[in-house]
């Protein structure tokens, strides 16, 4: 399937924008996946191409966070390993589990998280991760990788944002390091899903490759902003992504009732 030049330009712009936002605050899929669908790709192909561009982009943003020392490698590696495994399992189980129940829970939880971010001024401003014993930190990292990886495989949207919140709220990292850790975790879950869509023949490379190039650029630039500006840049973006995610999940759960 070939796209017109203007459809491809449109797509590349929004994949760039998604990469820029995702590298700092997560949630890029809330922008990129609708863009793939808007240009006329069938849903399963859109998901495959989106996983391809997201995997490529996250690789570069994760590398930039790591290069600048904004990753706790031990914690990130533990969470990433379990994220890879449970993302694969979540994808396999997606058709057997009632996703609507999980989405309903998130519709309730997300506004609470947004309010917490708005009113807790010092949230993620300082790195206090050393106050948590190493053994406990490893257990928390494993739990985060398991739960968030499974969520990514099962539902998907907002995985990076949820990971940042877990690393900053549970494990007391500043938002910059939490974003770096989340990138490694999300990279693993993206790769697990990417393997599945490539093996399933769900990627059109003539579309996915140029989009991925722009996604890489967006991720690289966005990661640079997040590293330089830290909490002041990341926190407002996170709140915006949470609002978008809430809107999507609310529509998924209640759209048939309110928007007949």
C-alpha cells in the first residue's frame, strides 16, 4: 500500500510530534497511532507501523538519556527485562481478558494522578532514590516492569507516562531520571511487540521507515529538552498527556453512551 506524498508528509509530521512528546513525558502513541489510521492504513497495519516507528524512536531517546547519565542502569535493566516478557504475554492474552474493566479503572485513577501532579509542587523535583534500600528498589523495579509491560501489551496507550509516574512516585527519582528509566522499560516492551508485528507481517516498510526517521528526530530533540530543562519541561507535558489519555479511555468506555 502506497501513500500520496501529502499523506506521507502529514504522517511524518505527527510521528515527529509524537516522538518529541513521548521522549519526555510518554504518551506519543496517542498522537501517532491516530495519524496512521487517518491516512488510511487498516488498523492492524497501523498498529504494526506505529510499533516500528515507536521502537526506532525510543531507541534513540533512551540512548540519549543513558549517555547523559539520566538512567539508573541496574533498576532500568531489571524493569526492562520483565517488561519485555510481560508485554509479550499481555499481547498474547489481549483477546482473552476484559480490557474494558481495566480501562474503566484507569478512567477513575487518571484524574487523581493529574490532581496530584498539579498540587504537589515538589513532585519529581529531587532525586531521593537513595533513601530506598537496594533490595526494596529491585523488587519495586521488578513489579514495575511486570505490571507496566503487561499493560503495554494488553492496552498500550500512555505506557511511558505511567512508567514515569511509578519511577518518580514509588521510587523517588527526579522526573529526568524517571523519564530515562521509563525509556529503557518502554524500549523493551516496544521491542517485544515489534517482534510480534514483524513476524505477523503487519509492517509496511515504505510507510514505516520514513515515519520512523521523523520519529527518531522527534525523540532525539525531545530527549534533549527533557535532559536540559528537567521537571519544568516534563511535568506540564505529563499533565497534558494524562488529560489526552483520560479523554481516549473515557471515550473507549463511555463513548457508546454519550456519543450515539
